[in-house]
C-alpha cells in the first residue's frame, strides 16, 4: 500500500513569529498608552502606577546583584520602597487629596482635616525609614546568618540592599515632588518630563546614527557618540521651548533649565545602568516588556534626572 501523502502544513504552522521590531512597536505603544493614561487620569492612578514601577525596578536591580553572588533583602527592600514612595507621595499630595490649596500656615478645617491628621504618620514613616534603614537591614542579615554557600560578607548584602533603595526607589519617589504644585496635582508636569526624556533619546539616536564619529564612553556603551549627545541636547532644548504651549505659566528660562538638566543627566543615568549591566554580565535588566527589556532599562534616565529636578523645585519653587 503506497504511503499516504504528508498532510499540508496548516496556516498556523506557517505563521512566522513576530519580529523584534514589531514587538518593540506593539509593546512600546501599549506601554505608552498605559503610562500616559495613568498619569492623566488622577493623582492616585499616577501614584499606583509609579509605586509599582519603582518596586519592579528595584527587584530588577536586586536580581542583577544576585547574578554576581550578593543576596540583598529583596522582599524587605520592596516593602521599604513602597513605604518610602507612599510617604513621599502623601507628604506632597495631602493638600490635593484634601481638596484645598496650600495657603501658608493656614490649617484646613472640616472634612479636609482628616487628611492632615494622617500627615504625621506619613512623616513618621519617612523619618523611620531614613533613620532605621541600616538597622533593619542589618537585623535581617543577623537573622539569616550563617548562610550556606555565602561567599560575600553579610554587610555587603546590606550595602547592596541600601544602594538599591537609594539608587532606584528614592529618585523615583521624587516624582511626587514634581507632580504637585500649590494648586494640586498637575499631570502636565509629568507629561512634560516624559516628552523631554523621549526627545533626548530620539535626538541622540538620530544624530548619532547620522553624524556619529567620536565615541562618548566606548568601554561602557560603544554605540553612544558625542555627536549624538549634542544632537540630543539641542532637540531637548527645542522641546523645552515648545512646552510653552503645554505649560504657558512656566517661564522660558525655567523650561530651558529643566530641558538642560534632562539632556545632561538623562544620558548619564543611561550610561550608569549600562555600566551596571556590563559589570554583572546581563543584556537587559528584565523581560517584562518584550523587545524593550526591563523597567529599569526604560526609566534609567529618571534616576539621575529626578534628584536634580526635585532639588530645583525645592529651591526655586
């Protein structure tokens, strides 16, 4: 009996996997929609989104540190990061949630008063984390001591856990300093920051591809060039000027200073994370976004930008 012919391949089996470019476009667009919606919708969706984002970024940092033998307190660090983010958010947003504007030393009364009754608790959490953080982490190592196959000293684990909170969680928590002004939550400020960061990235990439000749930091990120850095700087300044249509109340000088901070410190944050990844031998910080890597890869620029902008906000208003 002759062999029956092999069945024709089905359409499903012939379907080609999605290309890396298609993945980047799809997940990039979806991620941008979720990001912008959470910022635009309300102060609490902004806080919920970035609170989870910074905790995931911290987890990615700890995961990379485990690649080289450290054992940071990931669960404890994550809980502390949420407490830090929540306390800084509440201290900066209490007037907004109370439905009143900041008015010097006038203490709001009535229904708004309940929000201010919780303010000492938020400040207590903030001060407690700041003052007791090393003690908490050292106690954790004492409870876990001795560890099997532990090549590094327990205080190295404490240092890595503490570094993660200072490098990742504290800067990301400072978003709340920028998001609130005397009138309450203003999503336009965070939109403006995103537009500046994206402009810096796009400008640097386009200029680097077109004119790039001189390497910026070849041992850390061979693809970056001085020409790309200059292009990113100029495009970011142009975006700072254009943001006058989004934030007309902000003077041009202020917008250009903020744009300059983003253009200078954003690439430094990117280089710092590149150095971190090279030091532990990983390509991406995570795989939560197919084609884009981890959240630490996406928000690395923020870690150097936000402390400088928060300082400017506190000094200049």
